[in-house]
C-alpha cells in the first residue's frame, strides 16, 4: 500500500485502520478492506447476530447459490461473537466436502486446496471467532495481503458505538479510519474529526467479472470462489493491490 500524507499533519505518514466483525470465509470486498489498511481489528466483542455473515457465506454451484453455514449456539440475548460456539463438531468435514465437490475441477483448486484442506481437517477450536480469524489469516496469506490483523479484545472498549471506534483509532495511532458504506447511516463523523482522524469510505463498485462456470455471474460470494476459479490471478480482480484510497472518499 502506498502511503499518502495526512491533511492535518503533512509531515506524518497516514496510518489507516479498519474495524469489522469477523465473517466466515467472506467475499472479496472484505479482504479488500484488509488489504487497504495498515491494521485490521476484528471487532468480535460485540453482539452476535443470527442469520448473518458471522457463521455463513455463499458459494456458486451448478444448482445456483448455496449457503455454507457453521451451526452455532445462540444461548442468550447480548451474546458476543467471541463467546459464540459451534454446535456441530463435524461442520468442518462437511464444508470441505462441499467445497471440494463444487470447486474440485476449478483452475486454481490444486494450488490453493492444500492450505485450506489442512485447516478444515485439523481445526479443533469450538469458538466461531477463532475459526473465522484463522481462516482470514490463511486467505490473506494466499492473496499476499500482509496487513496486521488484531482483535478488539486486545484494546480498551468504552462509550457508544462511534466513541469505541474513535478510541480504537487513538489507541492504535491511526490517523485515518476506513469504513464500509453501510455505516454512513449511523457513524458520527464529527467525533473522528475532533480527534484529527480522517473518515474514508470503501467503494464496492466496479469490480471486474472473472470466470465462473455457472452463469449468471455473482459478485457476492465467498472469496473461495475467486481463489479457486482464478488461482494466482485473484488479486487482479480485487481493489487492494492497485486502488488509490482517495478514490473511495
């Protein structure tokens, strides 16, 4: 990533931070967020939501889109993502079988399958957040993303939702906060500006299409679809290797 200068402190390198809840094998846009920042905080000390991206994602099959879901216990209201445990200890074997069945003949499968197969065959954590984090780091390695990945549990959290984000920026020394566009509905930008922290917005538009064997093309599927279908060319269909962040503000 190419550094650029902070408007408030022109002699300092801008340090960019993103803070997002963990997702299960998320789509390419999630990994673009990771690749475009200096540090990525997994924000799993917040409430777990059912039927969301925390424990599931979509893949493409000859029969259309298919969900792959980690069965998880939802024991009480207010349960944190970091507290959430899986309810079927054989989920990993089932998921790898599904991935192998649907992508086994894809161009990039042989190259990327060993690392992922090893994970699915050996994962022994019962906590969703740990599973998600491990997979995020493996996939970042496969893509060549070298961003520091940390956890919100390693920092002090206090205040309302925006105040927490501002505090995390201050604790990490970030001068820029990269947010997903959905947060425009609730993020209090003025609280960031008061601390000389620039808010930047991720743009998920204009992704190029790549080869998918079962039309129509679908962007909103798990990153594994891109990895297996394009192999080492995967970054060519993403934003982080070549995007100037100014275009996203």
